C-alpha cells in the first residue's frame, strides 16, 4: 500500500495542477505563475487522494461549488531535508476573482465623493482608487482576507468523508477547511508577509528615532483593522496619560504629602478616566469609519472549528450542522467553570497571605539586626510575589483556555467573550488583591505605595522580556540557521531569501495569537494607574514610559517575530471598552475610600467618624452618578460621521422606494 | 372681495371634487362613496383657492407628486348652525393605494410560514391574512396610519406659498400638511373611530366583570402598538407587583416591626424590581415581534412642525429645510433650561420646608390642647401639600413644554426626550423630596410611613379624578347636547348618530396627548413602592389596587373620552425603560440606607457605628454590582425571537448573494 501510494502521488498531484507542470526546485527562483498570498500547510502524512481532492475543490469554479482560486505546491527548499514537509501550498487568485470576492465579503471602500460604501463590481468605477483594471485597488491584507474567507466558506457537496481519510467525516454544507483543521490534516493556514511593504512599514513605524504618531493607516493597510485599532488605542492611551503623568511629577519631586492636593489629583483623575474612555469611543468610530468597518455588515458567523455536537439543522440557516444544547453548556459554565474560577481566586488569596507572612518574617529579621543585606532582603518577597503572580496568570490562562474550549461554544465570538471574562477576573484579582488588602485591611499607605511600585515595575520588566525579547531571540536563532543553510548551497548575492525558503521560514515563525494579551497588559496597567492613583502619582509616569517602549517592542514583534496574522475587520475594541469602563468605575470607589481614610481628611472630621464616612459615600455616589450622566451625554459617534451614516441609510431607502415605484409603473405599463 | 370669494367657492370645490357632485345634506344618511378614515379640519376662514389647491394635491396621482387619496367635504350637520365649521374633509383611499402605501411605510405582517416580514405588493400572496383582493388585510388603524403618512409626506413642488394665503410660504420639498398645521390653517387631523369595532373592543376590555387579561391584540388592532404596549406594561407591572403585595400584607396585618423581616422584604424587593424590569424587556420584545414593529426600519424623521430656522440644505437628505445651529440649541438648554429646572427644584424644596413648618405648628397646636378637631387638623398639612404638589407638577409641565418648544428641536423624538427628562426630574423631586427629608434628615420612620401613605392615597385619588372622571363628565355633557340637537330635527330610530354628526362629535372630543402622563403616573407609583418599600410594605397593595382601577379608567377614557389617536408603531416603551431602571438603582441606595438606619440593625453594631455604615455601604455596592451583572446576563430578546430575526437577516443576505451571482452570470452570458 505504501509504495502504491507513493507511485500514484506524483500523478495525482500532476493531474490536479491542471496544466501538468510540477513545480519543483525551479520554483525557488522563479516562483509560481501568480502572486502567492496565502500558505496552506497540510500534514505530511496526508493521503494523495485527499490532496488532489482539496486542490481540485479550491480550483473548481464557483458555480460548481468551488472556491475558484489559484493554488500551487511549494517546491522543496534549497537545503531540502527528509523532515521538511512537502505539503505546503501557495494560494492566490485572479484579479477578477478578488474583486468579486471583495463584493462577497462586503468590503467597504472610499468612493469618489469621499463616502464609504460597500464595494460592488457593477459600480467599481465610482470608487476612488479604482484605476484601469483595478490592479492596485485591493491591498495585500484585503486580498488575503478575501482568500481566507473563500477558503473558509468552501463547503462539502455530497462527500461523506475526505477521500483517503475515511475517519474525517463530511456532510453537505460543512466547511471543508474547518473540518480539516479540527482533524489535524490542515496544520496551518497563514498569509505571507509582503517583504517590500513590511520594510517600508517597519521603517516608518519603529526605526525612525524622531517623535511622531504611528503610521496607523499603514498599519491597517498591512495588518488590518483589528491590529491598527490596538495600536491606535495604545497610542491614544499613552497620550491620554500624559496630563496625569505631568501632574504626578511634582507630587513625587516635592514629596507633597498634603492630602488636599491628593484630593484634587484624584478627582481630576476620575473625571479624566471617564472622559478619555468616552472620547476614545468617538476616536475609534472615526478610525473605523475611515477604514470602512463601522457600517460594514457582519457576515453570518459559522461554528468554530472545535465545536462538536450531534448533527442537526441550524434553525437560522437550515444547514446541516452540529448542535449542542444550550442548557448543557450553561450547566458546564455555572457548575464547573464558575466554581473553578472561584477556587483559583481562593488559591490566589491564599498565596497572597503567604506573601504577607513572608513580608512579616523579613521585616522582623531586618528589625533584629538591620544590615545592608537585610535591607535588600526586604525587597525579595515583593519581587518573588510579582514573579509568582505572572506564573499563576500564565498557568491559569492555559486552564481557562482548556475550560472554555470544553464549554463547547458554537461561535468564536462567544468563546472569546467567555475566555476574556475568565482571564480578566482572575488577572484583576491576582494583580490587585494584595494592593486592596494593604490599602483597606492593613491601611498602610507607605507599604501600599512601595508594593504598587514594585509590582508595576517588576511586571513591566517581565512583560517586555516575555513578550518581545525572548521570542525575538528564538526567532533570530531560527533565522540564522535558515540563512546558513541557504548559504551552504549557493552564494547569496541578493539579501532576500528565495521564495521557498522565505515561505518555510515564515511557516516556522510563531503564530500571533491576537490582541488579547496586549489588551490585557494595557488593562492591568490602567488598573495600576487608576485604582490607587492618589497614593502613587508617579504610576502614570511609569506607565507612559512603559507604553512608549511597548509601541516599539510590539511593532517590532509584529514585523519580525510573528507570522503575519489575517486581518480582522474590527469596528471597535469590543469587550475591552467595557472592561476599561468597569475598571474606571471601580477606581472611583477605591479612590474615594482612600481619600476618606487619609489622616488629613480625617482631621477635618475629628468629632465624628460617621460624618466622615457618610460624606465619603455621598461624594462617591455623586461621582458615580456624574460618570454615568457623562457617559450618556457624550455621543459615541462624532456628529459628522453620524450625518454621513444617516445619508447612506437615507440614500438606500430612497433608492429602494424609487426602484419599487419603477417596478410598479413597469407593471402597469405591461398590463396596459 | 368677500362676495367674490363666496361666489367662486362652490365652483372651485365642485371642480376639485372631480365628478362634480356636491355632498351636502344627503351625506348624513348615505355617506361618501368610500370608507372615510381620517378627518381633516381646516380653519373656517381658509380661502377657497387654498382649499381647492389642497384637495387637488391630495387627489393628484403619485407620479405628479400627489398623495392619490380620496377626499370629500363633510356636509353640514342636522342642526347646522352659523358657527359650525364647513371646512371638514373626509379622507380615504382605494384598496390598491392602501396596499402600496403599506409597502411604502414598511409595514410588517405575518407570512404563511409564521415569520414577520415587510409587506410588498409583489409577494402579497405569501402573507397570511391576504385573501382575494386583500380587502380585510389591513386593519382600520393601519389604513389610518398609512393615510397620515401619505398626507405628511405630501410635499410642495414649485409653489412659493399656499394659494390665497401669501403669508404661508412654501418651498420645494416642504411638507404641506406640516406648514398648514404650523400656520393654523389646518386645525386638526384625526382618525375616525370605528363604532362597531370600538363597541366590541370596549366590551371585551372593560365592560366584562370577570377577571381576565386585557385583549392586547385587539387594543393593538384598534389603537396601534404604542397604546397596546402601554396597556401591556400596565398589566405586566400590576401582576409583577402582586407577589410584593402578598408579602406586604402580613407585615401590615401583624404589625411586624421586626427588622430582620424587613431586611428580607427589602432584599427580595430589590432583586424583584431588577428581574421584572429585565423580563419586561423580553416580554415587550415578544409583543413587538408579534406585532411586527421589532425589526421594522424607522423611516427618516422629518423636522417637527414647530421647528424653525434659516432655510438651507439638510446634509443628510440634501432637501431644502430650515436649519438651526446645534450650538445655539445647546446654549439654550444649558444656559436657560437647566438653570430654570434647578430654580424650580429649589422652589419645590422651599415649599417643602414650609410644609414641614406647618406640620410643626399643627403638632404644637395639637400638643397644647389635643381635641378631636386638632387630631383631624394633623392630616391637613399633608393633604394640602399633596394637592400643592399636583398643582406644581401641572404648572411646571406647561413651563417645561414651553421651554422645550423654545429650545427648537429638529426632531419630534429629541423634543420628547428633552421634555420627558425635564418633567421626570421635577416630578421625582417634587413627589419624593419630602420623603427623603423625613427619612434621612429627620430619621422619623413613623412620620415617613404616614407621609408615604398620605401622599400615595391623595395622589391616586386626584389622578383618577383629573384623568378620567372630569374629562368624562365634560364629554358626556357635550354628547348629550349633540344628541338633543339631532333629536330636535328628526326622530332617531337607530341608536347610532348619522355620519356628519358623528364626525363633528368626534372633532369636539378632547385630543389624547400620548402615553406620557400615563407612564409618568406609573413611574411615580413605582417610586412609592420601591424607594421606601421596607418602611411601608402596604404600598404595593395600594398600587396594585390603583392599577386595577387604572386599567378600567384608562380603557374607558381611551374608548369614550378621547378622539382616536393615530397609531404609533413603537417597538418598546423607549425612554421609560431607562427611567424605571434608574428608579430601581436609586431604590437600592435608599433601601440599604433605611435598613442601615433601623434600630434593630443598629443593635447588632453597638460597639461601632462605623462598622455598621461600612457594612451597609459594602452590601449596597454588592447589590448594585449584582444588579448590573443580572442586567447583563439576561438577554433582552428571547432566544426563539433572536433565532427568527437571525433567520430573516440570513435569508436577506443569501438572497442578495444569489441575486449578485445571477447578475454576474447574466452579464457573462450577454458578453458571450
């Protein structure tokens, strides 16, 4: 059987390639006969029938249910070794196919009159950048997104299983790519980097030393809207913290312990947090409008690859699809996941108490015989605790992913929401519990300030290391190996790698897992700044500094460390907006409590502590009410964009009306 | 000129009637040659040219910019007198015109497969109740709504002013009806009651003595969705209060002063309030889905009749329209309206303080020589205060309407929101300020209970009187006059009035000003129940009793006292949902505070008042957080309706895709 398989292999693939040409070693310099956009890597033990079938389905015409894309096998690399996977395929498409795909995915592009409209092939000449045949109309990221969408919506017809793999069952309407992915036949599918564009982008992004805004439009052009919104938010957040940082500096320099001033700082802080979050919504709406994602309709969401259940009919689409009872999922969420999260929170509390015991031991040790070494020892528990927190966050993250996977959510968005919620709550608790304990149980403001500083600085250093330098170092090692391998075979005159090597190099790069961790980091930093801002005004300065380096290290890792991610047409930062707003609500409560507890404020209410607390609570409630009213009063979308959106809607309504009137008059004419 | 005018009058109208028949005395028995649906009353001093022009515009074909409706003048009544206005017109439409109008307004109707879809003439036979020519497909309220819409969108062509009234300026695209209305030429436009249907409805609604749900579908059928949602909410709210009332009764009967029990009652209350408001959203979504308003698209909103400004071009529609700078409006809102409201609130506080002084005088008077009369005197200040509150609310209402009108809002919805906000805040303050003062400043729970009871009962009695009995009595007097007048002329065998009399009778009826006052009343009652529920558990019982009578009196006044209102295709109770939710948030704060202040709870914290307050605040915050999480967790639309909506959207997406593919293949065929 084995030898048989090997015999038919070449023939089958040759057949599938259509024009009968095998792309082998020759490809490494000349490349395929189309611009390769996306790489599909199948497992090396995939049967030849399966490969031939997959390729033919990808190539087949749309009216036959195919994806009508171009696909070729990648030839072996220069240093072709036994362990190299031969089943790498390059996917591309004709210009015409990409344009019709752009219409299918509902891409919004700028028109000649400056408005954003859904692209249609019929009206293509109304669009601003459409020149000639429209060769440069779609950028590479858009093309790759379209190809991804076309591959994802490639559905089984009447196949009961993947040819050659009887265990990989199919049924009419099942997305082929998703099934291959969940069964491990499809190892990965990723878009290729555009070397030229990447070089230009990285130069304007992080290689310039001069201070300037990030090239958001270029980032969006290369990575898509989701990434660009993250970097936009990072930049916005950094600038928004600058006033807080500036006000914080004199507090630190002159060692102002005057709580009158702290009160002013805290109140400014709270109002500022609310205002910047509201203004971000407006700013992000402007960006999303400019990028055409604000009014873009979401396509119907398919079940995620890992979703399983008994086969049935989807009540919405009427398509055959696995169904999983919602009640069962709810049971899993409330009876397993929720208790697990609570247990983890308890564990985190327990570890926190150990930390405080350690802190106590060290302190007593230092008090007995204070030397230089015991002075240094004082910092050890905090640092250990900060490291332990990071490790716990990491472990919990895996557990949360496992649990959320097990909860078996039908939609990727629902999976993401449950994962974010789980991770968010634990991280929040883990990072801030000790600070809450110090602030409100021990009521030790000096220790609070010290702990806050230690935690903030340690976690910043750890993060930068884990996030950028470590992966970069690993990637660099891999790069060098590959370059050495290529150089072994031939003298490299051009600095660029041949395509086959470049593809294999990118295939080996780490996969970027989305903006989750980046947002989470910002969220925790926001917590450090806002929750206890009135005790440690320097926090904002540290966070601003961190964010500036973060921009560079994130940009660097996106350009050099990771595979290019598929663009994700986001219109806002989603659940994170909510998370940041929740944090700013909690910040109002903690800051009011801290101010109420301060000795200076207490001095005003010597006669009655009750009066003090009542005043604090009253002011807190007023601030909360004020925050909600402010949120309500500031419109989420700027006026000029509201008008543009209203105009679009009005025009479509009018067009519909006109069309109906025309149809009616046509009808009456034919009846006459 | 006068005699000239009178001479041409008959001729002009005769011309406008098209077939040259004058409808006069003969109409009262035979009626016009179509079902009259809507009455348009023009001022008696309207020039003949103007009338002829208006009628011709209403009758003109749609392609000429007319409304293509049927319209006839109402003949004089039986007791025709000098002062009777002759310019009353009956408007109707052909069946075909009504169906095409239904498509234009985007009416949703039930299909054969049970789903709700937008009606289109092309697919008319797919709709469930469409039989034969579709004579009974649209109900009377829908027909009247369509006619109203067609009249409202009747636009000026190139007229510069209304013929015969040079001061009534027009410009292309201006809604004629709105201009006539704002200039006082159009006195009123109202739909006719359907006597048969009204009789049936009123019988099943309030004339039956047996306990049953209200016939919501019939109410919606007759009055439209906005009214039906109000009555649905009234009924839902009443049933939702029953458990609270049942639990409250033993507290009153056994005089339980045990605060442990009060705490349980209050906590139950708070959770209950949140849950019922969330469930109402779901229930209202079900109703709105069944009535076809949930997914119905809102038409583009025209400026309200009273809106004025310099003529310019609307940035959305491109139509000529008055424009008024938003900044100017904001200035009026923040520099005039806001200070005015604050001043009124201060005034209300001032009057409250006078009340407490009066209360003090009476008490001291009673304490000096307690007699039976001084005992009765004790109640006088509360009753006077309750009456004064109602009067102040009434006066303020007029002021708020004037101010909001003066703010010159472009849209009716924006006008309504500003008005509701103004009235809501003042009414809330006016009704509850004294209770807050007694509860939290005087901390006198006995007085609080007494005041709550007095205020609640007095305002209930006043409301029922002002709302139903007074208008009914006035209407009854008018009715009798009319019947006497008719009887004078001829012996009335049939009990029904002739059409001309019926129309004039309805024209004289009071105009129903919308659900505003009804919701406001419910809102205040909800406040009485929820804000201080733990001191007066009987409040729920009183409110339930009030609501039961309210159903009857509101039903009665809708059927007998008021002109029929135009139906209003509402999908929810709008801003009132928000208002009720805000009230339930405030209720959490007040109830926690009340419980914290109770002597029984204080007894637990004898050693430290601080501890008590901290606990109270902590529990309050937890309850608030719990409330928000609950609001977040309970989906606003029931699952099965979500699925139906998703299916509709999916189908339209698929249809669009299929259409595009067909067009593409057509194109390629023609190119071959």
